[in-house]
C-alpha cells in the first residue's frame, strides 16, 4: 500500500493547520494588536493632560478655525488661550478645555453639567439646550 493522498483543501494528516492558514491568522492577530496600540496611543494623547493634551487641543483648535472662517477674532483668541465664553456651543467648549471628566444630564430641564479637574482644581460648565450658560469652580 502506498501513502494516502490528499486533495486540495483537505485537513492535514498531522492534525495541524496548514502553514498558509496559520500565516493568515498570525497576520490578523498582528493587525488587531496594531490597531489596539494605535487606539490606546491616540486616547493617551487626548486624555493625558500636560504637554501632550495641549498639543492635541491646539491642533484641533487650528483645524476648527481653518474649517470655520466665520469664527470671530475674539473667539479665536479665547480658544487659543483655553478660555470659554457664555453662549458657546459644546464643540467650542470641548476645543478650549478638552474632554470633561464627568457629564451629568437633566433631561427635563435640557441642562447638562460638564465637570473638569479633580479635588485640587474642580470646574463645571453648565449647558442649557446645547449653549454654555454658566461656568465656574
């Protein structure tokens, strides 16, 4: 009797996956790990505080200003300085101060509270129907 023959696509006689299939899975795992690392790196830059967060915010502010030519000069100055102004929408406030630590919404009143900082330097932004109406410590 001779050795058994296999046909294309048949499982291996040793019970292991064929080398081609193994390479595909290895490539998929490497690609997935690369995507996770990239996501974590971007998230770290956005939420790290300090110099990295300043760089991220200033880049986004300049992109916003370039794509919104109607932005007033005083708003441009305030955005670049990291100040918020009553009457701004959520997008401008997020550009100026970054992502809030906590967001609380009171649906019946149309009010939203954004909390920043921690115990040492807390601050809150208050939005009514999407417009900044109050802020402070």
